C-alpha cells in the first residue's frame, strides 16, 4: 500500500476501512472504503500531497467542502465527510460502482441527440439548484458527470474551489492569478482567472460538454493546457451543425449562445438555458429516448 494510503488509513481508522485504490487523476487518488459506522461502501478522494504546496490553508479547503456538502438534490452526488491529517486533504462520497459520462463517450464517441439533451437538461437542473444556493461548480466535465440508471449525477461540487483554496495542481498561472479547472471546458473568464465567477461560467462549461456529446469532441483542444485556454478566450467554436449536420438548427442557436465569450451574452441562468432547449426542440422532453441503465461511479 502506498505512503498516501498508509497515512490515510491512520487518519480514518476509527471510521473507515480502506479496501483498494479505484482511481487516480491529476489532482487526487480515490480509494474504495467501508464506512464502519453505517456499514456501507464509500469512495474517499485524497488530494495528492505532492500537489499541495507549502503554506496551503487546509481550513479554507474544509470550509469550501462544508458549503458544498449542504447541497441536497437528486442530481448532485452528496458529500458524507471531509478532513485533514498530516498534510492530506480528503473527502468522502457515496460509492456504487459504474461509469461516468467520459466512459460512455469513450465507448460510443458521440451520443444520440435526445440522450445528449436529456443529460444536459438534468445537469443544468443540478447546477441551477447549486447556483441558487451560492455554489459554483467550476469544473463541469464528462468525468464529473456520473450515470446512475440512465440519470446523470454531478460529482465534485465545491472541489475545484477547495483545491484552489488549498493550492492544488489543476491551477494554471495566468496574468491575473490562478485559473482552476479543466482547460477543455473552462469559460473564457475562468481561463483568465477573473474574480467573481458566477453561474454563467458553469453554463459555458456545460455547453462544452453538450458540444462534445454531439460532436464527439469538445469545441477546443490544443497542444497544451494554456493553448486550449487561449482558444476559449479568442476563437469562435465551429458551429455544431458543421460537425454534425443532423443537429436541429434551434439547438445550434442555443448552444452558440451558451458558448458566448462574454457572460452577459449567455443565458441569465441555467434554467433559462435548459428552457430554451426545450422551447426550441420539444423532442428533448422524450423520457424514453436513449435510456441507459448505469450505476454511479466515483473517479478523480
């Protein structure tokens, strides 16, 4: 067992029993564990110590996680617990095995239009709820959208903000400061590390995910993180119908607005974005289209 796992075991021995490592990403390692008090499986995500620079403030991390833990919504993966021990920052989530939207996109390449719109509307509902409670996700991407019996569940609420507070490694240096998130899905204002991000930044990120579900790849890539971030700031995405001609023109209009460079040019709220898609393309309401039974997965 790794040094991180041994240190984590020492920190949580009275409450959780670590069983195995189940995921590893750029910022964290995830372990499957047994919740000894409630006799249930959980996933424990631990920030990598090497990615937490000296001088970080664990209390800021824990504060952000506590704020996100208050969110209660059927499309939001709950947070059970969090803590700090010997330089480790960790938080505990439900675990049920399964796949993420990233897994499905890797397997299928692109989704049916109906399936893509249903997922987008459900995630928009979760984000809208969080925004009304003062929480911005900051890292919407396929890896953070879990599939639970065909229904999307959004994971890692508050984590990007918490990692920023702790000094995590998905912070990219810009002229204005640190931009935290995943470059392929960052809004222009997030990529520029502008202060005071609001829900319209998450809207842009969700629009990037919708674009990828329809086209098979996100609107912007690059030779590296900073090149991708620069493209978000200065380059217009290719119209979705140029990538997939059978996308209804009305959906192209809605997607283009959500991908506007300026937040003021996007939809005012997530609900407005979701409602626009339904108003422009009512077939998105079809609950049977593209159904797929999956279980929740928790990955870095």
